[in-house]
């Protein structure tokens, strides 16, 4: 057993990451521009998008502002019961 293995990421974290990616693509935005506008490193944004890292609420708000959306838009079609 590998004790260094990180815990499994919850399904909702993956879904929110997918939703961020969808919004970026639909808006024809670039990840680096969204990251810059959110005050994030592009690699960290990519970790959130891929669900490899769970974000703080403050980071989520920064991303929402950078995408120029409402917080509720981020959770559209996200199954919070997962």
C-alpha cells in the first residue's frame, strides 16, 4: 500500500472542473487569460479543471469573476448529490 497516495477526488470536484472547462471553451477563452484574470498560475487552473486539486471558495470566486459568470452558473448541470 502506498501511503503517499492522495485521497480520491470527489465526483463534484471533477464535475465543477468540467464545468469550468466547458465555460472557457464556450466563451472561446484561453485558460492562460482566465488564470491571469483570476490571479492564478495557469498550471493551478488546469489542476482545478482536471479535478486534480480541490479549490478554496475564495479561489472559486476569483475564477467566477474571471469568467464573468454567476456562482450558480458554475454549478449548472452539476449533480451535487454525487
